[in-house]
C-alpha cells in the first residue's frame, strides 16, 4: 500500500498553517471585510464559489466553509501568481472534472486499490499540510460533521480542486 509521504517542507508549513488556523478561528467583521475585498480583487471566482454555497448550506455551515476558504487564501495569498493571474472558471472546472473522474473510476475498485488510488493522487499535492488541516476540520468541527454527506463530498472535492488550481496558476 502506498503511503503519502510528507516532506520536511510539509512539516515546516504546519507551523505557519497553525498560526493561520488560530487567526481564522478568531476572525471578526473587519477581517472578513478586508480579506473578502482582497479575494475579490485578486481571485473573484473563489469568492463567487464561496457565496454560491449560501443556497445549499445553513448559515453556520457557511461560516465554517468561509473559514476554510479564508484559510486557503491565507495559505496562497503571498504567491505572486495567485495575486496576478486570475483563476478562470474553465480551468477550475477542468481540475474539478479530473478529480470527479478519479473518484468515479475508483468507486468500483476494491478497498485496497481505492486507498492506493487516493494516496497516489494526494501525493501530487504540494499543499498536503493545508489539505490535511482542512480534512481534519471536517472530522472535528461539529457543524461540518453534521453536514450532509453529499454536500460535504462536493465541497471537499471543490476545495481540493481550488488547492490544485492555486498550486498550478
């Protein structure tokens, strides 16, 4: 079985990530306004996807998702490409489709093969520590634990796709 290998850089990033998580968990209205404006300026599609959840989730779930999307922004915001090249919906959809096809392909595989497929796919993420922290939130936050499986799956797939997009733009 392939295990996901974390590099020293992945471990080093966890310190920075821990600080961002603390910051995100204690945000106020001023922070939300400032970061929302920044995201709108540099990556409006990210903000539009986040706001699109408004119709499908409760206000408490939306607040948790907002924190996750702000965490993604905090992680990538200093990347010059993320601040100069706007993510296009078509590129996001291409990455999302690839991720969906991987899940669809793996659903008929035996459990051991599924783990192998997922491990291999996740090994390619540069932001493993970020994605791991987000998955941890989905397994620890009461609001996210109670979210419907269908919506949770779609959201996580979208989050992974955003991370991959920001890694490659």
